[in-house]
């Protein structure tokens, strides 16, 4: 009974716990995917929705797995996404998955989700397709453009079935199906981006680099000026480096010459030449160089002066110049030399011819000659230039020798002035001193200069000055005795003779072998007169011995060397005198220097009774110890890098001492810490020195330890500028240089400092510059704060206004008005250009640079007829500005051309047809002529057929052609060969020939209703200008001519059979 009760309660418990266990079970179900096709690639993500029931444990991760290509999960499966979640109860979520790029394309892929806590597996998703990401589209890189060229759309080719996506220059922007067209205002290389979409998958972007070269400025020129008959040199201009000069005879048209022209100087007048420069395929505007040729004036009129005496005062020379001319005085140079604008005063020394020219309009005339005749001045009479007398001696009359036929004139002591006398002067000798006397001579009314005769009266001299006593030292080198004579006096020596004796000009040298005193005597002579004798005493004293000395030794002074007591040198003796090795004395006993190593000497003497002893020598030795050798003077680590003890090598037996950056001295090599970067710029300094056994310290060797960190780079410099200006960006680094950096916009560089500035050139209204990368020796760093600079540029605009004409002939001018907004950079110039409406790639610059509206432009005389847009652009240095298109479309009418053809043979009396093909706009007025007369015609028909009937062989030529735009160019001749026949025969083929269809798109048919057994038919096709296109011969009555390869236009077909012909016009569509 109790057993049945127990089983009953057990049944009740099972019934109660069963629902509880069921409510705690976990399930995972995948929901439908939102797409049926997925593209591979790391940037391709797929959202995988799923739902769960039950409670998942903490730390649970849901993992999305991708099946194999067949949709099964056998073997290794790919994990494509995870989601950490611990849901409880009913839960709905999604996993963001990345599809690998290496998968094989298939439509059978499935996805399932598994949980980690507890392990559960979901249902599989429906099958879906994985497509490979397509490759890049193929692109074509265009040829470089010049600034402001009209660019063509870029070219790219998508894979079969693919479509192109264009992004312009913004690789991160939204795509468009419109093909990108390069902006030729962006100077330099600009990438444009394009991708392709294949089967719903977009490829990566391909870059198309577009190069736009700037146009150069005009060359630098200097106008030239010549005179008629000058030798001219080739013109010159200065272009920028690497540019090619182009020389023209016209300001806007003509053919460029690479060789500079040489101007003609035979005729007076002014001629303009034009030059431009081309670099990187872009040509500048033309600069105008004016060459002026001026006429030379005639020689100036002069007056010849009367002859004058040599040395007399003469007036300046005179000449008469033309009105407005300037005289040039060339001295005595008949050619060459240098000129003066001041009239010269002739020299009165010799006869000479002087020359003068005149300059008018920078052209110099021939030189006029002015002959100046100078009668010679007689030479001074011959005299004895100087005589000498003693004071109070009786003198003789002076004498001089005159030239032949000349007379003497004596003036006493008068150098100038005074009264001439024919009696010779007698000098006085009562007073000492020097007196000058003068004499001249007269010959042929011209007096010579005065000759001078110097008369010196000498006084009796005094005794010479001497010093007594004179002290010598025994056994020393004796020197000759000295005395001081009066200025100009001469010493006379008598040895020890107070009177008598023999006079000598050589001073005696005393004998110093014995001590004692001796008296010597001397006098002086002055002007041949001798004075009294003077005596002076010579005393010889004994010489003392050298002082007693001892040698010394010290250590060289170093930073770490302990202080040494260095007293002044000493010696034993009286009145010591110290000498350096060069023999120069010290003011006192020197103190030995120990700043440099080596051994140096000092000498010392003693002096007793004014006699100096021999020198004693003291040797002072300064010992040095070499600084330790370090294998590396700079040691570099990165922060937290492993360091090793520093290394140095000393001399054997010496002890190394180390000093760290904190000044601590140690005998073991320190190991540098790398926890922080170095404190001192260039590295923290460690020092090492060595100490010798003698106690001498060496100099320090330095080892710099650099502890570097990865760098950061901060970027500042947000500013506002005008477009075309450069903006400064300040780069601030942390850690140690050198740094390598990259800034967006293509700016890279190296910096050896932590603070530098670069300049950038923004090319748009707003440009953001960011730090892309920064590195140093410790690796790749991080952007600093701030790492972004924004530069805004004010972009100017140009609006081309309507012009006052809609039709214009080639070779004429028009005014192009325009308006602007904003600021243009200094050096900006506005230019006008024409753009062909039919082909906008054809542009024609019609003006040189100007600073303001309107622009006066000249259309080239060779410009083709047609309709043209008008546009004004600004050079705005570095970044050009294209203006808008003018609302006026200009129609250009070109000047006419005419070409004559039609060589043929006809029978006498038969007509011949000449063909005149025109170019330019109709109507045309043409004149042609034979050898006898001219013929004129007006027509709008092209080609124009002329019928002539010459009676003999005749050549026709064009004389002129004109239309509403003036006269044009002509070319070609036609010769009609006239043959004499016995009978009359019709030579025209017109009724026998049919040409059809006219017009034609591909083929033209020719039917000839005439037997071709004797002569074959020659079919010739030419352009309207006579240019041959094709020629064939046939003997069939029906001929087909293929024109499918020829461009649309009007052609001439000439059918020639024997001497008969027909010409038809063919219109090709």
C-alpha cells in the first residue's frame, strides 16, 4: 500500500517538473535574408537576422557560419560574423557578416548560426548567390593639356555587361553615369576616378591621372635702336628655363621661326618684331620688340684757330652743331678713343689736330678736324744747377749758355716777375743759407722758361753730440762708437788723439779684453767745413756668471684634474731678466701655463754693474693623458628599449672614470635608462676620462644617449586666402628628429627640427589638409592635436559680355568687354579667345594680356570661316580662371582663295573649259588673263567654269580674287594646247557622258556613249582646290567609282577621251 502511494507522488512530481524543463530549452532559427545576391570583399557586409528562445548563459557568443559551395556544412566551415549576447526568452537579433574575397561564385551558399553557451545550432538560411567583385575597368590616360584648354570627356571601358560609375576627382563621393570631363583650370596632375558595376557588384575605383600644364609668361625683351649703316645683330629675348622661343613677323598670325631674325639697317624707320615662348607644349602670348633705325647727321662746322706760342694761354675750341644735336669732342683721336661733351682747350706744347662729331637721335656724324699750330718755346739755357760756397768767401758772376741766335735774360733771385738784365748776376756769401738765381733766353719772339741756379752758403758746424761715459762689459761683442752730427754733417774720427792724428770716416770699435777707461775723439764736417773735436770716455766692466736654475714638471689642466700649485718661476741671482724661446723678455718671472701639453723652455740672466750674464735655461714639462676612445659617440634607443653599458677604452694602466648626466662620478660603465626620452636636445651627455698612475687626468670623451619615442605631428594654419596664393602650414612634432611626414594634398618631406613651416597651394574654395603619416627612427607615429587645417580661398569669376558685332572678317579687330568678381593675384592678365562651335577642341587666342575691360583683340587673317564662341580668361598666376562664354556667337568670314586648273589639248576653233575653284565666302570677284589681255567675272558658283577659244597654244593665269573681306591668294595655271586640223570636229563629250546619282553617298556611275576601241577614257577626280584624289582608265561604257572613303564635300570629275573632254561636279554626302 505504501509503495503505491510513493509511486503516485512520484508521478505527480514528474508531471509538475516536465513543463518547467521544457520552458528552459534553447532554440535558434535563422530568418530570411534581405538579399539573394551578395558580392565578395571586405567592404561587403551582410545582415543575418535570427531569433532565439530560452535562456543563454553569460559569455555566450552567436557565430555565423558559411557553407561550402554546395550548401553543406561538412568539413571546415567559414566564420563570417559574431555577436556576443545572452538573451532570455524570445529574442530577435542580427549578425553583421563580411563575405571573404576568395570564395568561388555559386548560387548554393547557406548560412547557419551556432551558440557557444550552451552549444546550439540554428536552422539553415535559404540558398543565396555569391558573386565575385569585378576587376577595375580599363582606362585611357589622355595627353597633357595646357591651362584653360577645352578638355574632352575621359575614356574608360567596362567589362562586357558592366556599366561605368564616374566620381570626378572625389574618390569618396557619389557616382554618376555621366562621363567626367577634366577641369583644365587645375594645374598639375589631378586623378579622376571610375569604377564598374557587373552583375550588381561594384569594382574598386581606377584612377585616371590628368596632367594640365600652365602657360608661360611672355619672354622678356628690350627694344633695339640702330643708325643707318650699323652692323645689326640677331634679335634676342629671355625666356624661362627650358622654354623655346618663337619669332613672328605678325602680332597674331604667321609661321613661327626658331631662329631670331636680324633686322635690316639700310633704311631709316621703325619695325616691330614679335616673340613668344613655348614650354611643355604650351605657348605664351607674343611680346613686341621694336627696332628703330635712325639717319646719321653730317659732320659739325668748325673754325681753325691762328698759330700760338708754346705755353701761351689759349681759348677752348669751337664747333657748330645742328639744332637738337650734341657735340662730342674726341681730343686728337681721328677714330676710336673716348669723347667728352666739354670743348677742349688745346695743349700749348705741340701742334695737333683735334676732332669733333655731333650726335642726333643717338646717331653720330663723321668727325670734323681742327688743326692747332703751336710755335715751339725755346729750351731753358744750359746752367750749372747748383754751386756751393763757404760763408764770407768772394763769389764769381754766374754763367749760362744760350742756344744759337738766342740772348740771355738775368732776373737775379726773381723766379717770376722782375726786370731782365743782360749782365750776369754775382751771388752774395755774407749770410749762410741757399738762394736760387734765375736766367732765361729769348729766340724768335718766344721766351723760354727760367733756369734756376742754386747757390748754397755753408756755415761752420759745431762739435758733434756724444754720450759719456760709454759702458761695455768685458769679453762681450763690442760695437763701433757712435756720435750724433748736426743734420747734414759728416763725422770724422781721430781715435784716442785729442789733437793731430789721422782723420777717419769709420768709427772705432773698443777692445773689451781688459777692464778700465779710455777717451776717444770725434769732430764733424758740414758743407766741406770741419768743426772742433769732442772727447768721450769708454769704460769696460767685468761680466757676471749665469744664475742657478732647476727644471719642473706638471699635469695638463683638465676639467677633472685636481688643482695644482703653479708658482712663478725662480732662479738664484741679481737683477734677474726672463726670456721666452724667441728671445723676447718677460716683464717679470713668468708662471708656467698648463693648458697645453708638451715641454717648453724659459731662459733667465742676471745683471751686475750693467753687465748681463749668459742665459740659464729652465725646462717645464706639462704631461698630458689622451682622452679615452669611444666606439660610438652617439647611442640611440627607443623608449623602453633594452640598453647595455656604455663602452670606452683607456690606455694600459690608467683608470676610467664615468660621469652621468647628473654629474655623478663612477668607475664602472653606466647603463643608460630608457624609461623616458632624453632631456637634452641632441641626447643626454655621458662623460668618460682616465687617470694615469702619475695622477694626471685626461680630457673627457662624450657619449650622447638619445632615447627616442614614436612621434606625433600637429598641424596648424587654418586661414583664408585668395585663389592662387600659397598658405603657410605650421608642423609641430614631438619626440626626436629626423621626421618623415605626409600631408594630404601630396605634400611630403623630411624635417630635422620639431617645428617647421611649409607652404601649400589650395586649388579650390575650401581645402582640408590632414596629417596622413609621421615617422622617425622609432617607427610610425600618430596625428597630434590639432591634425587638421582648413584653408578657404576666395575664387574670382569672369563673365564675358556680349560684343558689338556678330559677323567679322578675318584679320580685323573687335572689343571684348567683360566683368569680374573677387580678387585676382598680382601678375594676372586677361586674354580673349575664340572657340570653334563645330569643334570646341579648337581654340584661338586673339589678344595679349591686358589688365582691364574691354580687351582689344585681333582675329588672325588665316582663321577659317565659321561660327565661334568668345571667352575671356585670366592668367591668375599658378591657377588660371576661365570666364563664361559670351552670349554673342561670332561668325568669321575668311578671305578668298582661287585655284586655276584645266591643262588640255583642243583643235583649232574648238572651245576649252578652265576650272576656277574658290575658297572663303561667296560671292567672288576674279580676274584671269592670257598673254594678251585680262578678263573679269563675278560669281557665287563654285567651281566656276570658264569657256575659252584660243587660236594658238596659250597659258592662262589668275590675276586677283576678292570677296567681301578683301583680296585673297591665287594659285595655278592652265595651258591650252591648240592643234591645227584639216576638218572641223566637235571635241566636247557633254552629250555623250552621263554621271549619276548626284548627290551620292558611296558610289558614282559613269556611262560613256562612244566607242573606246582607239582611245581609252581617262577619269580624274580632284577637290575644288585642284588637289588630285583619284585617276583611272577604262575601255568600258559603264564604270563605277567608289567614293565611300572620301569625306563629304564637292568634287570635280574630268572625263578625257583623246582630245575631247567633259567636266562634271559631284556632291558627296
